[in-house]
């Protein structure tokens, strides 16, 4: 979910659009955005 939100934000989508697309609340999108911005989410190991 974190990477999906990060990708959509990078594509220029706003919080409301992301929330609607993913079926989650705007508050959740904001929390994820803030964690990604603060680098609390590490890239997935491949």
C-alpha cells in the first residue's frame, strides 16, 4: 500500500483521488504520505 500511494503521489494525484482509487480514507493516505516523506518506509528488497 505504501508504494502504491508513493507512486500515485509521484504521478501528481492528490490525496482525495488516491483515497477514492484505493478505497481508503484520506487520513490514511496522509499518514502514508508523511511516513514516505520522512523516509520511515524503506524500499522493498529485491
